[in-house]
C-alpha cells in the first residue's frame, strides 16, 4: 500500500529552527508537496520538490531525497504565526495525491 | 474575495436531514475537488471534476452526491448521513486535474447528530 509518515505533533520556540520530516512509500513519484494549514483555515501551498536537493523560499526550505523516500520542511526564525499543521503529500505514478496526516507545530514564546 | 469560497462554514444536521454544501472558485480553474478531512487522518479525496465532468469517485457512499453545474461551482448534496461522516469538508480547485498545486476553501465543519 501507499503510505506517508510524518510526526503528529512538534513543539518549538519562537526564533528557533524546526525540521518536520516526511517519509513516503508510493507507487511511483511525480513530486512532493508541502501545505500549511492554520486552525480553521484552508490549506495553502508551500513548496514543491521533484528533484533531489534543497529548495529555499524565504524562511522556509524543503528538501527531497528520492532514493530514501524522504523529505523535510525546514522553518527558520520561527514566528508565532507559524503555529499550524503542515501537510506532506506525494503525487504517485497515476498523478494521484497521497497525503500524510499532517504535523501540528506548536510555537512557544 | 478569496479564491475559493465555501458555504456554510459550519453545519449541524440530523441523520434524516438533507443539506447541501456549496463551493465557488474565482480563479478560472478547470478542475474542482471535494476532500474529507478528519482529525489526525490524511485528507481523503472524494470527487474530482474536470471541465464539469466527473473524473473521479473514490468509492464514496451514495449518501454523498456531487454536482458541478459549471467550472466555477461545485456542490455536495448530503442525505441520511451517519455520525461518522462528521468531519471538515474541503473544496479545492486547480488549473488542471493532474495538478497538485491546489487552492483550497476554508471548509465546512459538519457535525451529524
């Protein structure tokens, strides 16, 4: 079966750095996506990786290793507004999106 | 206006009621989706419409009935639901139906009593 694993919950301190990991086993691979979802709000697109390596976008970076079936989302200089759930999703060979259950990130002052 | 608008935001219904969820997108996209989001579970794709034609139905029970009258509007008609159907129902749109860059609405939080 197809599976996406990510931690259920993480806690970090304002101003610090946090890394949210995602591992996947899917039938083929057509890209990995990260979405951010604040409580009671719509998920919003954060990043897309299809080749190995690091993609940086401001305070957020996303890394992919296809051979290891692994990705992480790195958040730097954490702000209170970064408290949210972070969803990892992989597009398989049939262009179906396989979703993880999400990681709830709690930022403390 | 936001890109994807869903109404109502909250809905409480009994198991014998009939209600409808509405979604409207203002982004000029061709594909629209219904997802179910339950606490601590992955998003579950329910239905996909591409150019108003249903292209995907992920074995969803018939008590959920989608309708897509045009590329901008999507409905989910609900009848004789069960308590386990209580969840957040999210609508999304994308430029084409194989795009993962989805634009989501804020969802309808549904409670079935």
